[in-house]
């Protein structure tokens, strides 16, 4: 938690003071520029994998449009001298309503991969959500974070023994919250990846948790290093399971004793079923537009989900967050906190761990200033009346 008197917005004065010596930020402070820079500097395969979307990108565009359509209504003459962005999420005290979303195969963006992003999150005190499809084993990422807050994202595999092993390992490595992604029982039609014939998993990238897992290894005729192609095919055969249904959630509750959050919920009835099944939270998300082309925008789905289960579940949000004012809008629409994905991955690709820290600090400085300039000293006072919608 941050001490009273120290604000995230102070980052802007740090930048200005550094400018007295001629130093300017290595990366833009307008984070919407990072994607273009990444396109210029990294290869088309990795960039396409991160920036690409399902179909023609309509859902990704809709995510941005839904946030931009909503406008903040600032209020005046409210005491915002002392501000506190801290929130409680799933029983955890966080310094701000932000976590780094699970993004797989980060080694395609930077050789330090997940460990760099995790260290950046730990340094700023925000949770890091590690993807099942990470480039390095979960234990290695946990070691890089020390005792910092970390959550584990599960792509629920067909093999229950591998799933159980993942949960046991994550718990032993100090991951406190389980985030289960529901919206990827199959890989979507992603033209940017297809046009490059680019799928890192087929090259054994993003499979570190699987290849290091004893339950996974038990299903192989030979050790991974002796027949890596067989290991890859074993991974492909179990990565996702389109046969899963709501009763299967009992398995997760039996094998995980901490909070469980379901990611990919867009319909209020699904959110109600999550609550009925004993889950602790949902992430309103369409996977950043990467799964269903033509899907409802996540920000348009958020108010309905929050109205349906906000009194029963912790409602989180991702898909489309690029700026501090985006975070403000998501909180006003009913989210308790947000997960940010692509911006930090671009920061990682452009400048490693410092790039990720830059993204976190920019987002939270802008959120802090947006709060204050809109008449709020804490996230808890933001609500639907702080927004209006542009006429269609």
C-alpha cells in the first residue's frame, strides 16, 4: 500500500525534473503509441501474435469504441489534495485497481520474458497473473517475484491429472488466486497468425509449465528432450477441452482452496451461474478481441454483469484498456479492478522490465490525475453517474 502524501501522479514531476538534465522518457507516455512502435521494431510473427485479433479485428475495435464512447463528467471543488488509489480485491490489499493480465509466450517479445514482467509488477506492487502458456516454469517466475502478489491463470487441460498438478504447483509456488480462462476451448480464426503460419507452441515455446510437469511427463513415451516433437503433440492434444461444462467447476473448487475467478464472462446469466457454483469472481473479457469476431464489446457487457452479480462476486475487467481514463471508465461501469494486457507486453518488447514498469507507472499516474481532476480522491467514489455516452 502507498503511504499518504505520495501519489502515483508524482511520476510526471519525476519526468519533468529528469528533463532538467536533458533526459526524456525512453518510451512514449501516450501508451496508445506503443503498438505502432512495436510493429516497427519487432518481427511480424511475434507482433502479429500479440496485436492480432479474431477475424477482421472487429471485436478489438469494438472494445476501444465502447470505452471511447463513454465520456467522463468532471466535478469541481471537491477536496482531492490527498488521494489513495488502494483497493481490496479478493481479500487482498492492492495499491491500485490494476493487475497485469495473463499473456502467454512472452519470450517471443523479449528474452527475459515473464520474469521481467513479473519483476516489474512486483516492484510497483501490482499483481502479476501468470499464464499457463508461459515461456518459463511457474516456479521460476515465482522466485523472480519474491513474496509479491501473484495469481495463476489456468488453461483448463483435458487431462485432469495435469490440471491437478498445475494447481498443486501453483499453490506451492505462492500463487494466491486462480484465474480460469473459459473463452478459449478452441483457438480462434486469427488471420495475422495464419498468414504467417505462426504458432509458437508448435516450436515448444509457451509450453514450459507443461514440459516441466510430472503429470504431463508421465504421458510421454520418452523424455521431452529426447522427442520434443512428441511432447509438442501431446501438449496440443490436451491444451484445451471444448467438452467442459458448468458442473466441472466442482473439480476446481475441490483442488484449489483460494479465490477462483472465471475469465471470459460476458453474459449476466453466466455470471450468475459462476456465483451459484461458488466462484469468487469473474473477469468481464472477450480475450482482447482474440476469440470471437463480432463479439459484444467488453465494456458494453460490463454494466449488465456488474448489476447481476456485483453484490455476490468480485467483478474485474479487461479487453481494451490502454489509458488511465480507460481504467476510470471501467471502474465507473462496475469493475472492482482491471487487468491490462497488450500495453505492458509492448513495453516488454520495446524495453524489457523497465518498459513494463513504464507502462504501469504511466497508467496509474494518468488514473491518479484523472481521478483528482474529475473530483475523486479514491476509486470507491466513482460510479455510473460520472459517465455519459456520446449520442450514436
